[in-house]
């Protein structure tokens, strides 16, 4: 069954440091997509980065990179050079080709301190 | 131009009432979703429509009825509102396929009193 797990309910990081947010997934589908979204306190859902199951290279978007380890079924988000504005909830999500359903993990609340 | 817009942004209503939330997207997407985000921030998919056809209907009370008059609109009607329906409801849209991200509306905060 399609499942996304985020085991870190909360994380703290100092400004300018890097932080890794964990995400593991479970699927029997061979074709799937993995996504990360940010939800600041204002409430909107902001797409950050995407990784396809057949992509051999890790995705990067500016300060965001996705550490994709297919055999371990993990898709961790790495934020480099954290900024105060990175404080938010972060959600990992997965979309399978079979169901075309986009499901989310429980989220990690990241707090960046000066 | 707003890509995915929901109205209203806030909705406060009494138990037992019927209410609707409207969603429109101008991105040309063929798939639209409704999600419910509870007080613990968990995002649960409720419904998914593709080209006006219902393709995902999760375990949701039948008091919730989605309606898609066309590809660009997906409305959510809720009958006999209960206290437990209080949540933030998000509409989203995307192209079909695993490699396309979903775009979300700003959310509708529903409070049932």
C-alpha cells in the first residue's frame, strides 16, 4: 500500500547551517514521483522539489536538494544555508502511476534560530 | 493571476448547516483534488477528479459531496455539518502523471460551532 513516513515531528537548526528532513515511503509501483512541500505559518502549500523514481541523479532546486536512495525507499530533503524564513512545516508526498493519488506524510516542523 | 483559487477563505457556521466551498483553477489541469488538513496538520486526500470524472473517493462521510461542473472547477458541498468537520480544506490541481506537482489553493478554514 502507498505510504509516506516522516519520523521527525520537529527539527531545530541554526541559521546558515544545513538540515536534513527525513522521508521514507512504501509502494509496490515501479513508477512514482516524490515531492516536498513547504507550509509556512500563513498556511499556503508551496511546492519545493520533485524526484522521479527513474531519475538517477538527485534533484536540486537552489538551496534544496533531495537525497534519493531508492533501495532504502528514502527521499530526504536537504536545506543548505538555512534562513529564518525557512521556518515552516515541511511535507513529503508521493504519487503513484497506478492510482495517480498524491498522498502526504505527517510533516516536520522546522524552526530556524539565529 | 491566481492559479488555484478557493472561496471562501474563512467559513464559520453552526452545526447542522449545509455549506459549500468553491474551487477554480486556470492552469489548464485535468485533475483536481480536495484535501482536509486537521488540527495536527495532517493532510488527507478526500476526492480526486480527472476530466470531471470522480476517480478517487476516500473514506469520507457521504455528507461530503464534490461536484465538478467542468475541468476548471471542483466544488465541495457539505451537509449537516458536525464539530469534527472543523479543519482547513485545500483544493489542488495538477496534470495527470507521477512527474507533475500539484498546485494548491490558499485553503478554506472551516469552523463549526
